[in-house]
């Protein structure tokens, strides 16, 4: 199944974004077929990835948040060959490019704080060729719609999502899925 298909993210299209170790098992038990991992270091992340994979889920490792991973392109080779997640998430275009070269799926995360950031984000997306884009914050339906009209890859809305009405707004604006760290919204 392709990351472009809405079914890839599950029927509810909610993605647990694990920011605390104690939330990892809740994410593994959730209905979501995909987990975003935003915690760990070189000594722990391999075990976290294995737990999620053993739960039958796809896992995207946010490499910017993993302590001990540097900015060198060899990092993506290490992630692909040793850690073996489904894919990575990064704000860094060079990580996205190198992840793709090493056979990993890649989600480009962009922060949309103004028009300039939106234009720069679109440029980075065109240069790095990610499989999907995660936009932060996810509470901007007008911009989600504009991005959906501009680029042809899935948009994931994330950040500052606190209730189900905000999830609905993002999905109605065209987001393929919504990622969030709030456990109460995962089910």
C-alpha cells in the first residue's frame, strides 16, 4: 500500500506521536497502523523501533530528535541498515534526500509561521522529494488546502491539536492524517 493512499494512515487517520517513553506502549496498542517516534538515543532507539514493529505497525523515526545522530549523510545509511524503521521524519532536506537514497520513506516536516516560511517549505519539498509532508502547526486549514492544491504528496497536520474538532478541520481541509502527542486523542 502506498503512503499516498488514505488507508495507509488507518481509518481514523490519527497518528500517535510518541514524545515520552511511558507513552510507547499506548501507541503500540492504539488502532493506528502508523507511529511517529520522537524520543530516544543511540542506545535506546533500536529497542523502541522493535517494539513498534512487533506490534505490527509502521514506524517513522524523527531523526532530528534522536540524541547521538549527527548531521552527516552517513546517518541515514546507519538508520536504514541498523535501525530499519519504515521511514524517517526530518526538518532537514538533506536527511530526507539521503533517507530516500537509502530506501527509506521520508516525511519532510515544515513549520509554517508566515508566507515566507510557506514558500521556503514548498521549495524544500520540491528539492528533497519526500513521500509526505508534516506541517506544523496543524491548525491552519486554509494553508492545508493551499498546500494540497500545490503539491501532490500527502499532507500530515501536526502540532497544537487538542480536540476532535481540530482533527476534523484538518482532515476536511485535505490533510491525509493528523499526528499528535496527546494520548487521549489516539483512540
